[in-house]
């Protein structure tokens, strides 16, 4: 999908959210409803017309353009070399994670022991790694997708498994908006794949909510982390309690799987 199409797609969403129909919009910009529909259908709109529509609908054009940039297809993962560069500098990894949460540079400096110079140099380094695109006034946009995830066997994921996961689960998970669930189940591979798809949809929903809440003041937002794991697994202590499989039992199990031979 091209950039103009993305802009119009976001604009339609914003119009629906504002409750502005094509008919109402046509009246406000003094055009016929059919002309408005044609304009959106042909995906042809000048910047001045976009500004006019946004003003008439009470929608910030800056928000429309930013959202369109954010949904532009980007990479879901970094290369091994990119992740290694992040792991070589803990502060650079911190800044990368802050960027994933859409922190401003001012918030980073205010929250962590980082000087303005350190933060700017870090953002420049992230730009060189193609993790972000640095813009004037130390603003940026992500160059990774909303479905971004660390490499499964990469250095960042390895670090998380060794040090971060234990710290994460050390919490009580009893605060407002918090929960911890461990739900065992016996599923077919098809059902497992279906559930995996729903988990991916949940991650996409989290990205959407974060995008919408970026409009709110920083004081009205808090840092939440969704940590999901789903795999075929049994607790080692329970596995140790399993009955040993005898030769007769193994033979019976195999016969049960393949069934009797046909004559």
C-alpha cells in the first residue's frame, strides 16, 4: 500500500471516530457527497485538500500523517548484527526500548540518568542502526513494525531469558490492570495454531491501544508489559513423577497408534 493510500485509510478511520459522514463532510467543505466519495475512491487528494478536510472534521492533520507513517510496513525483527550492537551498550538498549514505547527524548532524560548529549548520541546511533528515523528537534519515528519482536535466539532474547524474566515474574501481579494466568490444556496442533493466531491479534491490539493513547498526557499513561509464552511443555518436577514406560507398554502404545495390519 502506498503512502497516499495509507493517509486516506487513516483519515477515513479518524472521520468515523469523529462521527463525520461523507454527507456531513461534503456540506462542511461545500462539495457534493458524490464528489467526496469519488475523491476518496480515486485515492487522489492534495495536501491543501487534506488540511481542509481535517479542519472541517476537527481532526489534527499531524495525527493523521503520524499514524500513516507508523503503519507503513517495516521490518518485524532486527538483524543479528543490529541486536549485537544494542547489547554492546546497555544505555543504547534502554533507549531502543524507550523508543518502542514512544517516549520523547525529554521523558528519557527526565526518567533515567542520561544527559542530553548521551541521549542525542544514542538516538543518532539508533538512526544509523535503522531502528528509528531521527527527525528535527530530536523527534523520531520507528522503522520497525507494530509486530516487532526480538530474534528468538538472538542476544537480546537470550539476555531477557537470563536476567529479565525472573525480575518480571517477581511481581505480585495484583495491581490495577495487572493479571497473571497459567492455563494448562491438551490441544491438537490445529487448535494450538488457532490460539497462536489469537495471541498475535492480542499483540496487534496492544499496539493499537498504545497508538491511540499517545494523544493523552504522559501523566495519564503508565508503563505496562505484556509477556506471553505458549509452547508444548511440562514442569520438570511433574515429568519426574511420570511412570516409566516398559517395553510392553511401549509396544502396546505403538500398536495402538498404527493399528492392526490389513490382510
